C-alpha cells in the first residue's frame, strides 16, 4: 500500500532534518514521490523571516498568480 512505501521515506527525511538542525542546518527535499510530498513541507521549517517574504511576494504578486504555493511556507 501507499503507506508501506511512503513511511520509510518520511522517516528518513525526519532523521536527516533532525541531524541537520542539531548542527545548525536544514534540509530541503528536492525530489520525492507525490504521496510523500503531500505529507511533508518540502522546504522544512519556516524561518522567522517568512512573514517578510510573504509581504514581498504579496507586494510584487498581489493576485498570487506567480507559482502559487510553490515556495517556502506555501508562498
């Protein structure tokens, strides 16, 4: 089933992110199966500056037509 194939990937992503975070880093998932992508934020944790980024995006793309949801934090 889908859970049988996605769970090991989800576990691996979580482990890598925990190690990266421990050393002050982060991990972005560049490519993965769609069922996995639906269950995780491929960008990882959102930075404190996300509100500023969202404001800039809103300013330059008020209609939200440029790559909607395809950036950090669903921007």
